[in-house]
């Protein structure tokens, strides 16, 4: 009998519902990672690591940024990121999850409203839970509903600031937020627009600066650029007005009470940002593969309507989805099934992501195999 019967029972319950998760080794052609530009294990970052170590950049920070852990590499990265993403200031955090927690737990104040897209990432939810502001959701990508919610909130006495939280590209749906309309709503309502660019950074916007890059310099816009996806490293850059960045440094518990990210990581992110600015060919190659994937998904599987490098193929029931994923894995393709609670109930899906490193023939063959698997289900 287990020493932890309640934990055991809860794991059993997950198994019964087809929701048990286990770690699996990396295997097969990569249709699962967020390494969209192929930087994570490429030569550019290896060379940057060797160069940074040679010039004395420390591997470990040794403390919190507010104590001994602040390194010149963090500060250089933050200056360069603010310039590249077009904001007054930037703050480097250990990851996007921590960054979202920091933003939503410490920037919205008591009496404010956080109005978030229904599909916003778990990390934003956790941040809201820790914060003092009220929160409400609006239907996915529905700007008219967001506007109506603000009016409704004001009509029942809401007087504080509204913070509108969205993702630029939704991580499990791959669709695009209506940034221009959301920005107009934020202007009209004197609201702050928080755009999580996690899956847009590096691929979307001029030089890969994200979907909100044209409005990022506004003081009522915060953009979050995670560094573990297209940038190939880890960490996250919160970019926005100086006063908000200073507030995070003074109020965000996940920043204050945590060891600083590795200065070596900061050096690598600097190298990745320089590459974005100077090497459009890398982005073009990724887009060429993404366009091929869209075309083959339509030609071979009759699937269409995709807008980005993330192609969700909705299967429906959890066990069925995992069966299809495992069949494709057996054929040599690393494709993962994503189940509730990550996605809404009844919409378990294959989350196919396309990176610039995939060979053309592999993309085509994968969709041929997917077509066969989907035919069996039909
Ligand atoms: C939209 C979004 N925001 C934030 C995160 C968290 O970022 P990180 O992986 O850097 O912690 C993720 C990661 O899955 C994400 O998809």
C-alpha cells in the first residue's frame, strides 16, 4: 500500500480518464517543439556560448538580481531587448511562466480589472490568482465582447484600470489575436494591453519582433517575449514602460525572491536577438516550411484554415487522440496529443508544430501518414 494513498488514487483517476501524463524521451522527427527557428541545438548558440565563456561570462548568477546576482550581461540584454522590441525598458526573467505570474500578480492593483481572453495561458491564470485585481474572461478573440464586458464592469461601479490580457498566437490553437482592434479598445478605455508574444517572437512582425511590435512603444502596452521558444534558449523578456518595469523589480515576488537567470543564458539570448535582426534567411526558411505544411495539410488531409507554425488537428476524445499520436510516433514522427485541462473538454488534439529544420520530404511524408490515420477514424 502506498504511503500516499490520496496521491495514488488521484493518479489512478487520471489514468482511468486517459489523462495520465508521463515523461517520454525525445524521439522521431520534431513536430512537437517550439524551437521554431531551429536555434536550440544549432551552431549559432553553441558558438555564442563558447565566446561568452571565453570572455568571462559566469554560468551561475549566484544570487537574486537585487543582491549579488545582477550581472552586466543581464543589463546589456535588457537594454538591447528594449531597443529591439521598441519599449522604454525590459526585464529578463527566468521563464515565461514566471514572467506572466510576475506581471499579473503585481501590476494590476486592487480595484482594477484583468480582462483576459478565454484561452489565455495557465501562467497568466496563476498570476491573476495571486494578484489583487478582479478578473473576467471574454470569448476567444471576441473584441466586441471584451468591450461589452468593460462597459458592464463600469456600469456596476468598476472605476479602476482595465488590463486586457491576450496571446499574440495562441499556443494550442495557433490562431492570431486581433491586435489592432485590441489596441484600439485599450486606447479608448485607457486600458493596458498585455500581449504574450511567446509563439510570435522570432517569426511574426518586422525582424521577428512580434505581432504587437508596431504598438509596443505605447506606454499602455506590455509585450512578453519568451526566450525558450523561437529564440532557442530559456527565460523571458517583459518589455514596457519604465515605471512598470521598476514596479516589477520592486513588487514581483518571483523576481525579488529568486536567483537570477544564468548570465550565460542572457549572453545567448543576446546572440539570438542579434541573429533575428541580421539574418532574415533563418526566418524565411522557417516560413517556407510552415507554408509547405499548410499546403500539404490541405492537399493530403483536407485540413485548412491554419494561420501559423502551430497546426492543431482536433481529434475529440482523449484516448483516441493519444492513440493517433502514438501511431504517428511509432512511424517516427514526434507528434504529441494535448488533452484537457490544457485544452477544452472534447477537443483533445494533435498539436503539430513546424520548425525551419524539417526536411521537405519529412513534412510531406508525415501528412501522408496523418491522412491514413485520419481515414481510419472517419
Ligand atoms: C503563451 C505562453 N506563455 C507563456 C509560456 C511559458 O513560457 P516558458 O516556457 O518560458 O516558461 C508558454 C509556454 O508554454 C506559452 O505557451
